[in-house]
């Protein structure tokens, strides 16, 4: 079940990262020169944060000692 949850979150992160990147580009008024690199950094940061939160929420209470 965790694999399904992580996969769904990863798909959501992909779309969220794309939306963030498009918002930044709209604000700047032009496409970013290293769009792929910026996208990677945004999705990496969001993934590390969200996967850590999921891992902590799904961890058994006895394992947090």
C-alpha cells in the first residue's frame, strides 16, 4: 500500500512542480534558461519533504523510540 501512496504523491509532485515552474516563468515574463535543472530542484525538494512526512506518519509508534 505504501508503494501506491508514494507513487500517487510522486505524480502529484510532478504536476505541482510544473505549476510552480510555470508560475515562476510567468512572473519573470520569459522562460528560464535552465528549465530542466530548475524543475529538477523543485521536484527534488518537494519529494524529500513530502516523502519524509509520509514516512514519519506511516511509521509504527514503537519504531520512533
